[in-house]
C-alpha cells in the first residue's frame, strides 16, 4: 500500500491501459482525447469523462487515475481453473501409447479437481503435432 503522496507520483506516468477495465477500445478513445497516461487523464474533467463514456465509466476513470478506489480489497481469489499438462519432447509411435498417456493425464486432472472440490463445465484438450521439418 502507498501513502497518498506516493500514489499520486506513482500513478502520474502510469499508462491508462494499466487501469482496471481499460481495454483496447477504451484506451483508443482515451488516446483520442489526449490521455495516454494517468497524469494526462487527470487533466480531463469529470463532466467530460461522463459525457464521453457514461456516468459510471466516466466516474470510475476519474477516480482511478487519482488513486481513489472504494472497492474492498480482496486478498483471496476464487480458483476458476485447474490444469494438468506436459511440455516435453514426448514422441508416440503407436496410438495405444497416446491413449495411455491421455488416460494418465486425465487421471491426474481428476485427482486435482477432487482435492480442490471442483467439478468442470468445460474440458480443453490441446494436442500439438510436430512438423516434419521440426528438429527432433
């Protein structure tokens, strides 16, 4: 945590893209208004920001570039994903080897989900195939 003076100087040169909720589109709109940093954003009035971006977003931008945030600080986040992956040079010569590998990997994922007391809504499987010209 920073004291008020430290926060003000820290935020002054911070790019607006680093503010919460500022994505590519909003960043472009702020750039068009001449605000690429929080210091430049501070020079824009609350009324102008609310006119351009709506009452809520305008007020949020105005507050955030000044280091004002009345949301409660959460130090613990809810876990949203569990993964199990292997990144190494495994080469399978038979389909049965690949099936056995995926069964074991799925078993590992199942154990991790059980220990976290989670159930899945979606399973993503990534299988990369080596190009013929890639080094072995």
